C-alpha cells in the first residue's frame, strides 16, 4: 500500500466563529493506481494532501506513506508533490530552479540535466532559460509540473495540476503521466475541478464534502452506473443540494 | 539544503550592492585619495580629497554597511521559505524540519563567510594598490567575527520572521533588538546613567543579556583584536557572546518544528 490513512481528524477555528473539521475515517491508495479526490472548493481536499505530507498536523489519526509513518522524512523519499499554490524563486531561470529543487532530492547535476531534457521534450517546453518572473500562468504551471516529475519517484500527489494549461499542454502532460505509469508503475493522487481530465484515467475516485468522504467508487462502477465522472459528481452533489433545499 | 540557501542568496541583488559600493569606494580612494602608513598606529591611513579618514572609523563604517546590507538581504530567502507556497515545495521533499532549519543556518553562515572574505579581499586590494600591507590581524578579525556578528542578527531576525510572518517585521525587530544587545555589555553604566539601583531590574538586565544574541560582544572582541591583537581578546566575553546566541536559536528551532504550512 502506497498510502493508508485512518481516523485522520483536524479542526480549524476551535475557539468560536467558523470552524471546519476534516474527518477521514479510511483512505488508501494501492501501488500503481490513479486516484482522484473530488469535491467543491473548501471541502478539505488540499488540507488532506497537506496533512499527508506533514505540512499541516492532524489532531489525531494514523497515516502511513510508502510503508513509513508519514512524519518521517524517508516516507517522502519517493514522493513528489505539486501544491495548488506555489512560489518558486522569481529571479531563477526555469533551468536554475529545476537544478535547485532537483538538488534537494539528491539528484546529481547530470541526472537533473538529463531529466530536464526529457521533460522539456515531453512537455514541449522552450522556455528553460526564461526567468520565472517572466513566465505566463500556463508556463509557470508547466515549469511546476516539470519540478514535480524531476526525480524518478513512485508516488505523485498533484493538487489541481492542470490549472491554467491549454488543451495541447494538458494532453502532453497526461501522455507523459500514462507513459510513466506503464513504464514505472507509479501511483498518482490527484485533485481537480476539471472532471473531463480524469474521465478515462482514474482507477478510483473519492468524493469529499465538508471535510468528509461522502462516497468512493471505481472507474468500472462509475462507467456502469453513471457513464461519466461528471455525471457521478453532479449526481452526488445535486442530490445533496436538493436535500438541503 | 545548504546549496539551495546559497544559490538563493547569490541571486539576491540586494546583497550584490555591497561589493558594488565597495568597488566604488576603492575607485574613489584610488582617484581622489590615497592610502599611506600611519606612524602613530603602525597601520595605514586613508585619505579622500585631501581629508584624512581615521582607519578605525573607516573600518567600523565598512563593517556597519556590510551588516546593514547583509541583514536586509539575507533574511529574504527564509522569509520566503516560511510562506506556505514555498514551504510546500521544500518540506514535501525528503528533508526533515530539523535539517531544513540547521542547514539553512549553515548555508547562511557559509554565505556570510564568503561575503566577508570578499570584503577583506577588497580591503587588501585597496591597501596593496598603494603599496601597503593590510594588517593580518585586522583581516583575521574581520574574517572570523563579521560572519558571527551577521549570524547574531540573523538568529533574532529568524525568530521574529517565524513569529510575525512578515519580512519587514522580522528584520526591523531583529535589527533593533540585536543592536540593543550592546547596552547589556555596559549595563552598570546604563543603570547609573538613569539612576536605576533596583536589584530586580539589574537581574532582569543580566537575564536579557543572555537571552538576546550579543552582536555587541562580537563587535567588542573584533575591536580588541584591532587594537591589541589576539592577546587582547577577552575569553569570558567570547564565551558570553556564544552563550547569548543559544536561547533564541533554540526557541526559533522549536517554533519552526511546530509551524504549520
């Protein structure tokens, strides 16, 4: 098992006012799988991802990442994360940034150069020598994705990875992810609002709302019962909305 | 992580202002001034436009400018790394928070050392061009103690960066508090000056002296070396200077471990 989370709980704003509780009773990702977490804004998707990576601390619960307690640094040795919001050093060129962050994964400069060429080819990137501050939103996102796929990891956690990308770029990146999955049996955990992106790719989907997983289904279940991920999503959230009203 | 810190610091244009200013200073001395042997101190004397500049003051001013530019420029990378957008990128790597914190300090110290080395090289160049040997004990004093002075400021700034989440707040509070540490070195005079004789107040000042990283103590040791060589160094003051850095460094370390991004 790549990731296993049990009884994870975190509450914000305990001292009155608006409070939010994330409560994940059971969550698991198998090796080589493509898993998505879907839910409305503020439902707790990013919070959960940050707890997995020990950027936020859970109030209680157990998380095992790559077979190790998630707080240990060796748990993150073969994990790569693309946050929804990120900030790279603005005065670095894309290539310098990739070298600086690749170095943190203890890759050698030669390995990093090799991987940069491979990713630049796969993602159709021709702005390696441009400074980060001069990049457009789509270019920044592509650079961020290059940073994510720089090391040969086993588990990729991608928070809204296709933000700001055009259809061609998105396809190039999806193709790259598929080729990695085939070649290296990587596991992916993704959050996205663009449901069509994951229609045919996801092995398992979790729906999260108000900090709780309200449903989970396999690709087969969704195809048989709802046809598409979009129908599956709308069905659950419309039902909930109409129940409220 | 050490390399990451150094790479980020090398890209900081503010920090490149110092060599720039110093090169202009050397050029100004070369064109409009001069450097000659000062018989009274067996050192050297600098003049600019016919006005003699006392060596001690020149060196102190140069050190002060280095400190000012360094403490404005150096903390920017740590301030950035405390933002969730940067911390998410760094701490999701196989790096523990302890590694991150300690290696950042190691990176900053290495950078300060190189920065100081550059300053001394330029000073040596300035005197050598005029046929005078830059005193070795001056060079060693600057190379050893200027990075330590910068580190004392950095320790306090890091604490306030963590507490305030603001670059400006961290730098200003850190700068003033560390600068204020000089007062504790002569707090007997300070108490007399304000007519304060309260024992508890005296104890409080004693305590504060050990709680705030003492840039003043390192500066005083550097002056002792300038004036009387290494034999003039007050070892107890040196011990005090190092001890004063420990409490806030440990507090920052603890708060960083507890910080959520």
